[in-house]
């Protein structure tokens, strides 16, 4: 270890780090003896015999985000991903360097934090522990890791900056442009006020070093600087309980500013703050819109640092000018109207004459907190061209965009000034080819564009979005073609994390449909659906789907943000709400429900399992305890009545599971999780208390719902699935319970009768109790009701109901005018959890995929199945292929993790890895036989197993 050999490591295609193997070398790096780098090629040759592939360290994140600007947490959590092609490669130590400038970081001058060399394999959730950070601090960081041979690798630089932490940092005032209040009949007439335009010209007299804007709105805003949109996010600053907190966004605008004349502006719309929300109009609530405030307002602060070291702040105040503009209507549910004749060219640029603009009005004072946005911004993700255009009626054109997604369209049209083009959106067509809009209920979902009559005009809305596959266009002066419309897919930019492919084309399409519907509904919050007048963050849907969501995409920051909404929505008596944010409560409807409210415990618990996130648990723990107290206070003995706005096994088919049973099963499940959560937070007493409570519930539950032979008094698929999944069966009756469930499904023709609550649990339980082939038969089923039925009938998304459409009855049992029938509801897509955790068998053992379990179980009728998952510790692959004479498993385990690999055979002599019999390999060990599997203990690496028949 005393050698001072310096090596150069070429990782794949880049010459990206210097490697040294001794403490002297560390010193070398720290002191930045860059000149020696010149000697590297020589040294490289001299030391070839020591070269090891080492670790690559990449994907640096701060609070789950890549290079976030304006964070609120001054002790943020840092993480990175390691890759290596070597087997059994690990990180033995790390060192984090954080500097106040990129230059300092480059010369290893860690003036904010040098963690020192920490002997640890931790690669995520590492809390910054350096100098106390202040508002506006810039932090540049990198990490150095040591592998199993002491070989050092260094990351590229990443950065984060601190936001405005204190009230006193905000010089800006909330501003708006007041307009006449509405006096019409709120139930008869839509009130859709125009967007407000705000602007200010200003002069910068010195050379600019850097500049940032901090901006927010009560409502939605688009920030403009010198004629350009700032950033690429939409629907900022997102939806929160605005009375409790509002988020601001931070933008680096250095490149957009110039010395001399500049102009800044904002377009402001009602959004979630003052627009129509959910079903309020449909059910005629007292209020139908403007749940947080009558009119939107904007706040913004441009902070410029000059090269001479001085700085300046330009903040919103009444010196800003205000006006209305071409956006005449802008509502999330109802749509947008744009009159291009009213455009004022150059309004957001210097030199514009704003003489006829008014002085901005002061907006409302904020009652809650103003904090940095912690979530995942909504963006334009993809552009798609229509695949077909039809003309069901003269002059009415319908474009088919090929899939049912959330977003908007861009139109490219020409015509006479004043020509009005109307766009309507739908998920399905009626038999006569016309657009089906009945399922939108009160969401008008109509956009209008009025031409200015100047050549080809291109337009897309900003403050509305729709859930649709078809768009109907009327009012065109000329026959359009496929290039008239471009679909723009929008969602929170949660990075895709999974791949899945198997020999069944139907199931591959099902997987695509699941993804499409997840993305369509992960729109700042997890909405139930993107099309009708609902789009609420229903907690039941989200808890059921949360693990599926996490397999499919990196939802760490997304759920971090939304769990704050759930926490903010916690009711005074302790229950979590049925949807969050919770803008209103329907009269005579209790705003909590079993299996919905439980999201407040289930989702943080799942995030802990998936990402190893203990901060979320810690933050929510007091609220979780209040929720548990509420549940106990409502209980009868240790059983819960199905109180509240109880939805039961929502949208089940013909089988009724009692609401009481569902409530008690979830109560027990919460209690079990709470015991584990308390343990993790070192709350030993609580852990014991919840453990004891669980045992009591379990006893009462068995007494109330079970027969001695293991059958249930309520003989439904859901009742069995919940009782087994939630650990409510006594040990000696479990197998019988599972057998009853299996029998019931077989008797039902291998089809479901369960709804939202039961379905995913049926799948998980069948695989857990050895009925894997039965689970596969449900997965591959194409007869009604099944996932396959929707796929073979052309679906491109997940439907709200098993019977959203059937061949015999059309849309929803023949009631074509029926309203509650979405074709983009992710809830039934929760089978993704089974696809990854059971079929492909990719699981975490404990928190955060540090220890992995790979237990693939490919079922009857499926010839191959390839799946991958980008975990917080790197990419895991589980591919399985059946050949005539053998089974092939291709497994990839990320660096710095270990895995138990379950090989589906107990005959060791018939299992090879590559060419070597497993018993002879030094790369992993056989740890035993488990049922029909041989279990191996392995480290990182790529493994190819062949299992002979
Ligand atoms: C939503 C559901 C939600 C339910 C409550 C519906 O209108 O679309 O997904 O969970 O209400 O039962």
C-alpha cells in the first residue's frame, strides 16, 4: 500500500480520472499537483499490470435532483451511481468535496465541505455536513470513491445552489392585474377570465457575471426575458395547498441578459389556484372555482451579480406594468382561447411602448410559506404526429394521435383574420366516427384560436392540458393534412427507470399502456385521470400504484413533493384526505376513507424500501402517529368499521367485499408498517407498541372473518388477497387461504372479480403462495374482464374500469352517455409491481436495493421475459429465456450491491454460469436450497446461467 504508482484509467471512451493507490496519492490529488498529470501516459504504461476496471461514478444528485438551483434544505442529501463491469466490485470509501466556485473544486479546494475519506459503501442519502449554508450559496461538488482494491475514481463536477431561505430575502411584492369580478350565474355560465400580462423594462449598466430569477405565482406563470421563455417547465409553480405553502422556482438567466436595455415579463393564469378544479361544478358545490383566491398574482426577483463584484435586485412591485393580451381564456379543465389579433409584438422585449399598460396592482399577501419547489417539473416531453385524419362530417376533422396521452396540440394554420378554429379533445370515437366527450363531464376541454391572418400561424396553449387520443378541429378555411396538428406529450419529467419485454405481444402492449397512463397522470401530482373534471390527487389510487410507479420511473422527488401535499391535507382529527391537495370538502361527504387515507403511511414506507429514504419517514412520522390514533379511536375492539367516505373495493365486478373488512385489513397493515418505521427511526417503544397492536388486530380479525378451515366468511378474491398480503392469516391457515383464493379464480375462468383494492394483491399473493402459473393466466388472459381484453380491443392506455368498454355493450355497459368512464386511469396498471417483483423477480431485501433479490419466475406460455430496473444503486437486469433443453438467465447486478439469485432448479450439477458449473465458481457462493430454487449469493457483475432440463 506504500507504492506511489500513479495510474491512468480509461473508462470506456473517456479519459476521466486519475487513479492512485496509496494515501500519498490522495494527498497528491488533494494538493492538486496537476503538473504531474503530464507524466501520466508514461506512468500508465509502467503500471499496466495494476490496472483494474475500477468504478465509474456518475449521475450525481442533490435531493434526488440533477444540479438543482435554489434548494430549501441546507443539509441536502447527496447521491451518486456507481457502475463497473467487474464482478464483486464495491465502494470501500468515499470522499465528498464541496466548494464555493468551480475553480476551487477543480483544484480540490473544498472550502465548504471536505467529508474526508469515509470508510463506507453508502452512495446515497448522504447528508451535507459542511459549513452552514446561507441563502443564495453556490455549491460545486464531486465525489471520489475507492473500490475494493483501493483504486480511486472521481466524478465530474455537479452543482446545487441554495434558494431564498428567509422572508427578508424577498424584496419582491406579489403583483397582479385586477379585472372586473364575475356577476353571472356560476352554474349556468363558465367564468374564464383572460390571462394577465406583467412587464418591466430595465437597464443594466455593467458587465454581468451571473443572474438568477426566483419566481412564483398564486396561479400559473410563464416567465419571459428579452422575448424568450425562461426555462422549459410548464404549469409552474405546481399545485399545493396555497394557504399553507407555495413553491418558487429558480432560474439561471445569465445568458438571457445583456448590458443595456432589457425587459422581463410574466404571463399569469388562474391555474389550480383560482380556476375550475375537480368535480365542483359537476356536483354544484357552493363554490365552483377559485378555491384558494379569486385572482392570480405573481412574484419575481431578478438578482444580478456584476463582474465588479457588485449586485442588484430587480423585484416585482407596482412599477411593473400590467395589461391583458391575446390569451382570452386560460383554464386547466376548460381550455384556452387565443385571439392572435390582440398580440402586442415585443411586449416582453426592450424598447416596447407600454404607454397604454396600467400600473400593476398589488396581489394578496401570502398566508403560508414560500419554499423552493422540491418536485419534478412538468415539461413538454415528446412530439407526436397524427397517424390518421377523418372527416365524419363536412368541415369537421378528427386527428388520431395514436395513443391516449396527456398534453396539448400545436396547430399550423392559415386563413383570414378573425377566422375561429375550435379544438375539442376526446379519448374515444363513437361508432359514427364522432368524438366521444361524454366522459369529460364538465371539463369543457376546448381550445380556440382566432387567426390574425398573417401567413402560416402556429399556436399551442400554455395553461391548459387535456387527456386525449383524438382531436377534433373545426373552423378551418382549408382542408388540413396530418401536418396541421402536432401532439405534445406533457408530464412531470420523472426519468423512465424500467424496460420490459416478453414473448407475448399483448403483454408488451400492456406494459406500454401502463407507462403511457402513468406519465399521463404524473402531472405535478399523481392525478386519477387527465381528461374529465377531476384530475385530483386521489390517495387510494396513488398508494396502490406507488411501487409500480417507482419501478417505471424515478419518482423519488415526485413523491417527496406530493407527500408534503398529503401531509398538508391531513385533517384536524388525524385522518389523511381522500385526495391531496384538498381544495374542498363535499357537503355530507367525509373526506377520509380506508385504503385511501392509508397513503400517508404506505407511500413513505414504500419510498423507504425503494430509495432508502428515512427523511420522508422522519418528517411524516408525527402525522402518521396521529393517523394511527384516529384509526384506533374509531375502532371497535381492534377492528375498524368502514367509516368515512368508504369506497370499498372500488369498481369491483360483481363481488362485494365488506367495507369493514377492507378497513380492518388496512388498519392492520398500517400497524405492521408503523412498527417497522418506528424501528427504523429508533423509536423502540413505539415499535413494540405497534407490534403488539398488530397482534391484537390480527386476533380480532381472524375471529371476525375467518373459518377454521382457512376459508373466509366473505368469499371474495379481494378478501383473501388482502388477508394474505397483509399478514392476517394465522401461520397454520395461510396455505389453505391461498388455496381457496386459487380455487375461486380457477372457478371464475381465470378471471378477476376484484376492483382497485384487490387486484394487485391477488397477483402478488398468487405468486407468493406458489400459484405462479395461475397469476400468469390472469396476466395473459384476453377474455373479459382482463388487462388483455382492453389490449386486444385496441387500447393504448389503462382504463378506469374492467368494463369501460366491451364489445357487446360499448362504452361502460351500453350507457354511452355515462360520465365516470376514463380511459386513462393508472390504478389497474398496478400489475406492473407484479411484473417486476414477481415475474422478473427484481426485489429489494431491506431498504434501497443495496441488497437485491433476483427470483425470476417465468410462467406457462411465456417463452422469454427481459426486464430491467434502474434502482437507486444502479441498473438491475433479469432476463429469462426458455429453450427446448434448457433455461437461460441473464442477470446484471450493479456495482456495490449484493444479490441473492434464485435459480429455478435444485440440481446443482445442471446449472452452469458461463461454462463453469455453479459449484466451481469463485465469483459467487451457493447458500442453499429454497423450495424449488438453488440460491446463490453474488456481488456485482453480469452473470449468464444455463439451467439444463
Ligand atoms: C376517481 C378514482 C378515485 C375515486 C374514489 C373517482 O372519481 O376517479 O380514481 O379513487 O373517485 O373512489
